[in-house]
């Protein structure tokens, strides 16, 4: 913490800006072609939409009405991902259900719409649907089965990065924000970055520069004076229930609207989403109104959502490529755009944005094709056939994985530090030393991102304390920094709780605040 | 033949069925009060909070086959201290019932089988005729050798008696003289009581073995026997779980009975209050110290603190107020001894003693020379951990001390008295 | 099956067994009011044992205040609705004295309420202001203020309590502070809980074993700090004996839940109240409460069946969300027993501020029920709900005990006031 800001220059073949799934995917794709990269993110992996989405591995059926092209893309890509990254995917299957009040014609047409997209879609009786998912409303009138699945984006991004690091020593730097580019003679010469931890400046010199900044892609393009990226922003808000309510992904069979998908995520369920135009990316967060809409709408499909215990809410931003002036942002194409910026007189810069988690691999492939071509590298893309490796230190994001591991190891000395998600001490230790982005001063947030710690009902309020103590014991902290990190972690977790604190969660929150503020005085850390 | 496998339970689903009103596992704050106060914490690396979280995290396979469920005595202390009143023992019962018979701890299964094997419902398999024989045999001997009790009665199958008295099999089976103090007490207070040749036994390991059907069968036999004799009160003698299994079973299986279930302890208290049992503590000249073990089966899990108060009243009357030292924690908050839930029969000796360490510490902290308890399991377990951890206390039944105080304790009825107590006679 | 319904009568029924409930019973005892108390485990199970009167002041609850009595004066002018402002200071003082006096008689001695707040240690290595503390924790505070050499000792297997953390955070303010880790006798493997250690220390032999280890760990230092494990029901005795055995001065630091001090208090009350003639029904919730002109009837049930309690008067001390005295739903905050009106922010959007550790605290924490000058809850018309219903503790509106560091203060002072009013009512 006391380090003085220093200057540093890093050289790399390709600089990738943005540690979402797209950036991570490009990093891996290029490494498999023998190209060395540096991936940076102003925060950490999955700090953007990749960490704020529904986790639905689309079969494509959701898009059969609005966007046949995307639907087909999703069908193809989801099939590939199920093969190359099964460890990140749960093949839950999906249901589309219409409830009283929904448009019967729309519901009736669904099956025939899936056909041209090549999506397997089976009509089932409503009683069958309720047998599969007992919590479904009894006001169902139409139901279909589709091959939807769920995907853990954190695990996916971590594995992509870990694989790239393993293959050719490409590297990832968290907390490294791009501030500006130095351009000369139709080329970017260097990228000026800031280490957000130490505030030091880092100059990165690369042959090629990739902007995988997601919703921030327009801002980043502007830094290189590129005016050809025009984005609108659509914010989506989701809530996480304490329990997993369904085994399948459940979609409302109607034109896309608020609160109409419930996606299981390991041990929880995620309800969403809303869709709201926003102008400012810095103030994105869930609002009470959005939460209420999601719950109200979701309840029509699954009545238990009205009384479920929620433990978290979050928002993500979809970048929408500005073209048609659509009334509903959900109708805007979910396709992606790859811009080579040749029209902006730059020959070593490109931007990839839009798309979906489901199509991240394809987005990475197209981008890498462009880069490889520019670098005269003729190796073809391998990511559609090469499986992602099982890197040990990346496995902790999967819900239920750490308790399983811990239970099997049966080591009484390996104490559970996060009791909700049952994350043992050994997992924390492994993450600190080996996980992608591990650094000297890894804080609680970074550990939580790489594990399930803090994701259970107590939302980190107990385990934050226990992990911090453990880190002091390990000699990771020697001064107040540990407390500051702990407070920041609680503040960060709270952002996701603020709008859903009622019922049991109000009790949990009161206990948390009594501990953190009443006892430990974390609200007064600076006062002493 | 292939090893039988343990089927997997969907705990979350079951939990929802089990607990429709409130107290759902979902409301757990993961605060750990349950684990902190559970003597089974740490055994097999498990504890109640972990059990709930694993259930919530869908680790059904692991939980379904965890051996820990045989180390949790279903004592419900976790629920007692939980701010959300979450009851783990119900899930544990579920898990137990799910184990194939062959895999369950053989001792518990065998005890349950034996209970079913005769009309006695005795876990030691003592048939009705043997029971009748032993009772009469002992009775004759007492009448002969103890002139004071030459008219002592031990009525058998007496229709219309007020009390239907049950008996733990351990007495008729291995220490028959221990029945005598009880008879003497009935004699002194002039109770109208009877044994039954059928369904006389108290113990019920079928509940612990997770065999709901067998549990029901045993209870049915016992209910029938009481009804047949037309008794008003089914009187549970000094045996903790027999009361609970009967009382809880009747409610659980929705059985209609028109007699009352009572524990002998409450009658001791009543008879002392009414002057029918003129006990006093004058004999305790050396101020020997006593403490009391509250069996969770009749205190926390059934009557609550009222019966614990009765036990203390009786104890103080017997040993002198100043010679009674309460264990901490006590009454409804007491720790299970670690012999319950079939633990004593389960063959998991090391785990059982680990569990019992808390009880041992509790007893040791009182510094008492004797523990009084109206429960056979507690009795055996406390003796065992006492030996194991090097304690110097003894364990006695209430009936022994009552007769000692009344000066009517026969020669053969002093098995559990140490030299210090023997001197007081 | 034939069951006997159980029925109790009392002059006063106290609902809730948090600090407010227990305090109310003690004050009622002191006034010879026949009392029945019902309540299950709530927030008290998590407390530190520190009894705060007032530690920080609105609006920004910044640095801790030194003189809580003067703080109360300031509060009175800036925030007169605060429950603590509705009770004379002398009464608050008496309430604390009676409460800590009772605890002391029962084997948990406390420092008596003084003129100023003490700065006491927390398990994170921060300091917090409090008025009274258990005697077992006192030496830590004096050693700190005198800057005496001291070793904080933690235990292998005890999670969430790190002596390195405490030392690292206090080293600037307490250069003579060191730390070390030891193993608890006979508990070297795996996780251990403070509760288990505390109970083990009730046994003389364990004390002797631990004493030997502590002497080694202390080295030349004469004062040592331990997590709060010095016995469960006789902490004063355990500490005294440990000091004799080691020749050291020993103090405790509270741990994070599940911790000992709260259980200590609860078990002590549960132990002693029945002996003192209070009808205590522990670990049960009142399901229904019927208040009538001349009395109230409480309905509850335990595993054995239904229980009713008839009382002439009732004190509602059911706490907040954690204890179940208030309930928050997606639509708003309610009081579940009588559906009393709850003063609360206009919408859920206003319950919490954006930032968790916002200095001003969260509005939801000031929600609660309204009472009149006699601490009788008000109905929808602003009139007392009934003449024989009173309320005490943190269920009351217009206080943020967490940020104000006035949890015990609100509980004890309002309980005192409510019992005083009960007595008036009864006579
Ligand atoms: C509410 C919502 C729900 C969704 N649900 C699904 C779904 O169920 N299934 C699906 O397939 N897709 C879904 N999506 C889409 C999917 O999440 C995104 O398409 C995908 O995550 C985009 O990944 P990305 O890497 O392109 O962008 P991002 O994940 O947004 O990554 C961009 C990164 O760039 C970093 N960055 C920004 N500025 C800078 C800078 N100056 N310097 C350095 N780094 C910078 C950010 O920190 C961020 O980490 C959803 C999207 C939203 C918003
Ligand atoms: C982690 C933590 C640390 C704390 N640390 C401190 C500290 O250092 N210093 C300090 O002064 N204070 C501290 N406190 C606060 C203190 O313990 C009390 O919370 C506070 O004083 C409020 O007391 P209360 O009695 O009003 O409410 P509570 O303590 O909440 O008690 C309410 C009681 O009512 C019961 N109840 C609710 N509904 C019913 C019903 N229907 N029937 C019967 N009973 C019912 C509950 O079960 C509970 O027992 C802490 C609290 C917590 C949670
Ligand atoms: S005591 Fe209750 S709330 Fe706390 S962890 Fe155990 S079950 Fe959960
Ligand atoms: S029932 Fe008893 S043994 Fe079982 S988990 Fe609860 S406290 Fe532990
Ligand atoms: S043996 Fe005794 S203490 Fe142990 S479970 Fe039975 S009744 Fe409870």
C-alpha cells in the first residue's frame, strides 16, 4: 500500500482491453495460435456484463421470433460450448411456458418458429410441465421443452485466462485501466494505462490492440479517436434467490418482457430481467422499482417467487449497436460487431462488442482471425474443438464444488471459512497463490470473485471476517489494510443487497450491521 | 450379492414437506449457534450448520450416506438455541430411515428387531413368560428376606389398575433386584399399579433405527396393552427415550388413546409434596454432593422445564439443598449425554465418547460425587465416560436414593452405591 | 391423548428475552411485581457483553463520544424523539446500576456505570466506546490506557479471531502489544468453538493445563488477552483461578458469533430467574396476544402442547427484525403480534442508503413502534393501544442503536421506564 507510483513499460504482441468473457476468449484463441497477449481490465475478470448476466446458455429459442440469425448462432455455439467446456455448463434443459393472460397465438406459433432455426423444441402438456417443475403456476396453458442450459461465466473466463497463461505465457493484469492511446502514422504506438491499486502509470507497447470493452467499447474507441463505435446502453436487473427453485431454465412464452426468465445457477435461481435505457455507465445499479417488477412478473409464472428469500440483486449493461431506432431494446439485434477501424485510419486496432455470453467464443474467433491475418499468422482457430483444461485453482466458482471437494478430502484441519457456501481454508490459500490474477495484495473482493465465498445467504458478512483473520494469520496483512479491504468488501457486497432486504434478509442484515458497525466500527475506520 | 447402496434423499424437498409452517431451513442465518452448542460437532468433520448448508447446497448424496447421522443423537439442542428454531434432528431421522437395513449400525437394528420379536416389546428379547417369572421370583425373595416387605406386591395384568407401569428390560434381564426399590415406593405410597405381561418393556430403538413402521408397531402394541387393562395412566419409569417415543409416536401417528402418559419423576415430586413419600436428607451427614442429569428425551424434547424442576425438588429433598449442585447448562438447555439416539447400541464407541466429553466436563465441573438421572441410557453413558475420562463420580437411579433415604434399601439393591453412600445406610 | 393445558398467571407478562426483556424482569423483581417472561433466543445470543449507553451521535455517528451523559444532553436537543431522551438521566443511571448489580450478584461482575465511556477492544483490533463491561474484560482497557506490555493469545482452530490481526491494527496505538498462537489443551485437532473452550474451563483440570501453556506463551509479559472463553457460568471465578495459576493478569476480548458473552448472560438469566420466583418460559415465542381492558392473555405452545398466560399487564420487548419483533416484507414493515402501526420510511427505496458504511446510518434502523410518555404503544389514531400494554427495547422507533452504539442503553433504560409505568398502572 505504501509503494510509490512508478512508471513501467510492458511489451506484448497483442494488448487486449477488457477482461470479460470476450477478452478472455480472445486471449485463449490467440495463444492457441502461438500469439502472445496481455489482457487487462480496469477492475478484474468479469467486472462488466460477463459478471452481471443471467448465465443462460441460450439454445436460441428465445430469439426465434425476433432474430433468426442470432437464434441459429446460439444453437451452434451452445452446442460447441457443451463439448469444450462441460465443466462450466449444467445441461438443465429449458421450458417455455405461457400463463393465462399471455397471447395464445404467440404461444401456439413457437414450435413452428424454432424449426427453421434447427432448435429441438418439443411441446409438452401443462401437467407434464408441472410435473417437471412443481413450482410452476397452475394457470399454465402451453409449454415446450428446449435444450437451454446454464453457464458459469466466472469459471469460463478464469479457465480461458488460465489456459492462455499455460499455453504460451500470455498474462492477465487486473486493475489496469486504459487511459489513452499514442497514435502515429495510422498506428497505435502505445497504450497508456494506470494501475488502479498503486496509481502508477503503465505504458503498454503492442503490435495489435483489441478493444473488448463491452459496454465501454465506445469510450475506449474514442481514446483512439475512432468515431465508428456507436452504442446505446440497456441496463438489465436480476435477483438471486436463496434457493434453487427449478431444475430447468424457465422462460415465459411471450414477447420478451420483464421478469420472464428464471435461470437456475447451481444452488440458487436467478430471476430477470428488466430492460432500461441508461446514458451513464458509472451509476448502474439495481433499483427497488426494477426488483418489484421482476418479482411481480415472475410470480405469474412461478408463484413461489412472491415469498422466496432473495439474497442478492445485480445489474448489467448490454451494449446495443446503434442502428435501427427500436422501441424495445430487447428487440435490437443480439448480434455482435467487429470493427477493424480501417475507416478510422488505424491498422492495428479493432473493437469487438455486443453479442452474448453464449456466442463469446465465436466473437473471439472472428476477432482472432482478424488479428492473426494482420500478423500474417495462418494458424486456424482451434477453440471449437480444443477443450478447456481443468485448472484446479479455477474450480472454486462452481456452486457446490468446494463443499464436495472439502467433504471428500475429509481433513479436519481444513476449516470452512465461508460457512454458507462451504469454502474451506485450502481453497482460499490456493486462490491466493495460484489463481489467474493472483497478486501480492489480493483482497477479499478478488478472492470472492474466484470462489463462492460471500455468495450465500450471509453475503459475506461472517466469512468476510473469518477470511480476513485467516489472511492476517497467514501474514498476508500487517496493518490496517486488511480492515479496509474487509470494509470495502462489505460495501461492495451490500450494493447487491440493498434493494432486496426484506423477510429473512432483513434479519441477516441487522445481524451483519450489528457486527460490522455496532461492534467492529467499520463505519468509523477513518476516525481513529 | 452386491453391497446395498444408500438411496439418495432430496433433502431440500423433504425439508419443505417436513416443515410447512415457519422454521424452515431456508431461514438459517448461518450464525453457528447450533454447531457451537452441539456435542456432535466435529465428529466425522460435521456439525448441524454444515448439515443444513449441505442440504441447501444439494449435497444429497453425501448427506444421505454420512455416518454422522448416527452420531447426532437427535437431542434437539440445536433447535433449542437457534434463533430461527430450526430443527435438524428431523432431517437426521429422515436420513436414518433411508439407510438400508443392512447398512445401519447393527446394534440398533438388532435391538429393534428384538423388540418386535416378542410380545414384550423388549429390546433384549425377554419373552412375557420370562418377565413374569423373574418378577415373581424376585418378589418371593424379597418377601422372604425383607420382613418389612413380606406383603410386597408386584401386580401383573391387573385390570383397572390406575397405573400401567413399564420397565426397562435391563432390570429383569440383568439386574432384577433393581426393580425392588420401585415396588417398595409404590408400596409405600399405596399406589394402585400393575405390570403387564405384554408390552411391558420401556425401550424403543425402532425410532432411533429410523424404522418408522416398526416404531409404530411397537407403540401400537403398548397402547393396546394399556387399553386392554383399562389403566388411566401409562407410567414411564426411569427411562428417558421410552417416554418420548411413546408420547411423540402417539402424536405422530395420530393415535387415539384415552389414558394419560406420565413420567414417574413427576409422581415422585407429587408424592413427596403430599407427604406420601416421607423422604429426607438426614442420612447425608457427610454432605455427599449430587448433581442431576436432565434427560433430553423427557425434558427438552417433551415436558420442558417443569419436569426438570420436579427432578430438582426431588433431589433436594433427598440429598439436602446444600448438597445439590446443578450442572451447567441444565434443564432444557442441557447437553445430551451422548448415549441417546441409539448411540450406545451403534458400536461407534470412539465417537460416542467424543460426544460424551462435554457431559464429562459438565459433571466434572460440578465436583459432585454422584449423578442422579431418571434415564437408563444416560446412566450407562455417564458411567462409561466416567471410566473412560478418569472421573470419580457414580451414577444412581432416583429409586435407589429414595429407598436409601427411607431406610428400606435392601442388601441386593445397592449396586450403584460407592463406599461413601454405603456408609450412610 | 389426554393432556393437561398449562396455565400461568402473573401481574406482568414480559414478551421477549433480549436485554430489554431480561432487564424488565429484573426491575419488576426489584419492585415485587409477579412476573412471567416468555421469549426465545434472539439478538442477545450474539452480544459482546459490553453494555453501551451511548457511543456516537447522529447525524454522522463519527468519532466516539467520551461522556455519554453529556452526549444524552446533546441528543436531547438535536433528537428529542430518541427513546433515551424521554427518560431522566438519573433513572437511566439507576437502571444501569440495578442491572449490573444483579449480574454481579449472579457471578458475572460488571464495571459500574461511570461518568465516561471506556474504549474497549474488538476482535478486529479496533476500539469501541462502552459504558459498562464485564469484569473479565476490564484489564484490557486499563492495560491499553496505561500502555503496558501485553500479549494477545489466540488458539489454533478458533476461526475469526486472529491475535496477529488485533496486534497489527493496534500496534500504532499500543506499541507494547505482542501476539502469539497456542493450542487449547486436549483440543488440538480441527475447529474449536469458544463455547466449548469456555465450558471446558469450568473444569479445574483444564484450567491447570491451560495455565501452564499460557505461562509459556506470556514469556516475560505480565498481562495477557484471550478471546472470551473464561468460563460460561462462573467467569469471575474462572478468571480469578486462572490468574492465580498463572501469576498473570488476564482479560478477555469478545469474539464474533457464536460467542460466549451472550450465551453467558442468557444461561445465567435462565438459571436464576426461576429461582427468584419469575415464571420463565424460555425458548418459546408467543403466538398470539389478546389485550383486554383488565388483562391480557398470551397464547403459546411448546413441544408438550399449548400454554396460556394471563397477566394484568404486558411489556412488549420483542426486538427488531433479527428477533422477530418487527417484520419486513416487500411491501413494508409490520409488527406481527398486535399489528401495531410501525413508523417507517415512505418506501423501500429509502430503507437503506447507497453505501453500507454510510456514516449517517440507514433509515430502516429508525423504524419502529411509537409510544406515549408512559411507554404505551400507540394505535393508528395516535392513542395508547391499551392502558396495560407497554413497550421497551429496540423495537421502539427513532433510534439507531447500531450506529449510536446504544443497544443496551435503549434496552435497559426503556425497560426501567416501562416497569415503572407498569407499577403505576398496577397500583
Ligand atoms: C442483464 C444481462 C443479462 C444477460 N444475460 C445473458 C444470458 O443469459 N446469456 C447470454 O448468453 N448472454 C447474456 N448477456 C450478454 C452477456 O453478458 C454479454 O454479451 C457478455 O458478457 C459480454 O462480454 P464482454 O467481454 O464482451 O463484455 P464485458 O463483460 O462487459 O467486459 C468488458 C470489460 O472491459 C472492462 N473495461 C471497461 N473499460 C475499460 C478500460 N478503460 N480499461 C480496461 N478495462 C476496461 C470492464 O471492466 C469489463 O470487465 C446478458 C447481458 C446483460 C447485461
Ligand atoms: C452481533 C451483536 C452485537 C451486539 N453487541 C452489543 C454491544 O457490544 N453492546 C450493546 O450494548 N449491545 C450490543 N448488542 C445489542 C443488544 O444485544 C440488544 O440487541 C439490544 O440491546 C436490544 O435488546 P432488546 O431486548 O430490545 O431486543 P432483542 O435483544 O432483539 O430481544 C428481543 C427478544 O424478543 C423475542 N421475541 C420476539 N418475538 C417474540 C414473540 N412473539 N414471543 C416471544 N418472544 C419474542 C426474541 O426472541 C428476543 O429474545 C449487540 C447485538 C448484536 C446482534
Ligand atoms: S443456529 Fe439456527 S440460524 Fe444459526 S446456523 Fe444454526 S440453524 Fe442456522
Ligand atoms: S440434535 Fe443434538 S446432536 Fe443432533 S445436531 Fe442437534 S444438537 Fe447436535
Ligand atoms: S440418553 Fe439421556 S441425555 Fe442422552 S439422549 Fe437419552 S435422554 Fe438424552
